């Protein structure tokens, strides 16, 4: 009840257009006004500034911020500067990743083969131009290849049982100079060799039908020669960054400090071609705003404000961060609040997502806060598409804050500043701030 009062007091002070509180609340509000206004939590909630979040989103979302590009570097510099302007010591954590450029040209021609082929590239396939006889190498397991000499040949390999990478390395070890993979079920897939490897030879991926037709063809013409051409593919090491600002416990009595850590996170990178105003400049700006308003207040628990790089490439920044925590730190982190896509006008309502679809400390804190602020708990469901995942996998209570359903502009050039709602930013930031304050200042309430 106390925080319900706070919300209305805050709304009244800020002059927000909220529906008038029902009579009982209004009575409480009036009779407790002085107490409410002197309350530090109230002041913090009041000082959350939607304009400031909006402006930071605007700055960040001028361009896409693809991991490893100059635009990501500029975003990192901006975030660091903002944290520092609030008085934080900030750490920039670099990590490397494999950046793959897909080929611009893929060609496959087979002697006397008249069916039109549509060969696809596999991620991490190398460039090159090779010509050789096509040999059916089955599934490409070591045991399938024992009696085969593939020197100078192009191996035809069916998908299944072992990975594309293993098949590739097995036939290359037997002398193959190129590989034609084909699917083992109808439909198209995005094939990947998993990671770059020096032992790779040029390769393509065909559909099941194309592959089976090819098998019949080489049965009919056993010495059929194929030419395989991949141009423009390259794998490079690239570097992305996480930005970390830490607020140490700062209660007056040291004995009151906990050894716990609460992590508030978002990702600052975007996909190519999308300015990523909502995904996820919104979460980044909210993380900054929480850091700003929390700076001055006493907390007995450490809070880390982190923006991750390379989320869009497979949660790389958060995975690197969690993998490089000590066992001690992992056991001290009691909660990860991950903010991703928290400000779109065109998305649905706020939802929490956990990896195991179960409640945890984060969902409980958020539901307590949303009930106090808005009269109902934010619902949760299952989801594993953001940076809360590595935390959850390390056994840390973690949840994603996101609006559901997502806006139609998700990962599109239209994910721009004009689609951002200050009301949504304000709403989510209030819930997260109150939830974090409840966890990191709990004993201030228990008088
Ligand atoms: N913000 C999205 C995740 C998202 C989008 C969750 C819509 C729920 C609804 C995130 O940046 C993203 O795009 N994630 C990837 C997965 C990740 C493992 C690379 C995705 O969802 O494709
Ligand atoms: Zn995202």
C-alpha cells in the first residue's frame, strides 16, 4: 500500500495524466502526503526522467550499432561518458568474436547435370574455386571414409548424425578439395560450420531433392566432374565491448552491507540496417537512467549497471561477461534485471520472461513493485532471446523485461526514435527502480 501511495504522489507531483486514483487511495494520499514526500524512494521515483531516457535513445539511435563497428565504439564511448558524468567509475570489457562475411558469389556446375541448382552458402565456408570428381561420401563419419581416397575430389555429403564441421574436417583429412552438403529433410536450412577453421575447403549446401538427384547422377556418370566457386567469403576476428559501472554498498554502518550483487543490464548493439531505438537503445538508456538516480542513495548491496555488446550475434557480450566472473562473484549475484525493448509505442504490455518459465527473485521483486505502483503484478512467461540467458544458465535468478507482443519494426529500419513512448519508458523504469530499491535497501523499510 505504501508504494501505491507513492505512485499517486509521484504522478501528482510530475503532473502526469493518470486516471484519478479511486477514493480510498486519494484519502490515504492526502493524509500521508508529508510522509510520502519525505520518503527517499518517492524522491528517486520522481526523479526518473523520461525525457532524459528519450534523449539518450535519440543520440544512440542515430545509426545502427553493429558489434565491432565504429558505430558500436561510438555508442560505448557515449555510454561510458554518461556513466562517468553521474560519478561512476566505469570499466570497458573487450572481447573478440568471429565476424563472418557471407560470399557474394556461389557457383556449382556438374558435368552433364541439367537440373538447375540453387546452392547456398554455409556460415564460415571459405572462398575458393575448385574442380574435381564428385564422390558420394555418405554421412562423412570417419568410419564411412576408411576405404576412401578423396584426394583432389569433391565430396558429396548428406546432413545428419555428426555436424557439418566434423564432416568437413573428416573429408578434408582424406584429401577432398571441396564439399557439397545436402539436407536430409525437405525444406531450406541455414547451414553453419560452427566456427572458422584452417582445415576448411570451399563448400555449398543443397536441398534434399537436389542432393538425391546428384547421387543418382553420379551413379550414372561415375567420373562426373564438378566446379565449385565461392567468392567474397571471409572470417575475421573482431572486437566488441561491454560497459560496466559499479555502485558499491554505501550504507553508513559497514555491518549492514550485504555481499550480494544486483546486475541491471541491456545491450547497446543493434542488427545491421536497424537504428535499434527500441532494440535496445531503450534498455541502454534505462540502465543509464537507473544508474543516474541510484547514484546518490545509500544501498547495502552492490549494483552493477552493464550494457553488453554483440547480443545480436548470439548473446556474446553477456556470455563473455558471465564466463569471466569468478565463482565467488557468481554466488554473490542474486539478481539480473535485463532490459531489452522497453519503450516502443507499438508493442504490447510489459512482460517478464524467464528461461525456465518459473518465477524467481527478479520476477517476485518486479511483481511486488508493479502491484504497488499499478495495482497488478506484471505477468511472466518463458523466453530466452536476450542477455538474461547466460545469467540464468549460471544459476542466477534472471528475467527479461520486454513488451509483448513486440512491435512490427523489430529488427527493421523503422525501429527509430519516433516509435518511442516516454510513458512506457517511465512505467518500466519505475517498476525496475522500485524492485531494485526493495532488494538493495530492504532494511530501510524494516524499522
Ligand atoms: N530484443 C531481441 C529479443 C526479443 C525480440 C525477445 C522480440 C522477444 C521478442 C534480441 O535483441 C534478439 O534479437 N535476440 C535474438 C536471439 C539472440 C540469441 C541472438 C532473436 O530473438 O532472434
Ligand atoms: Zn534486443
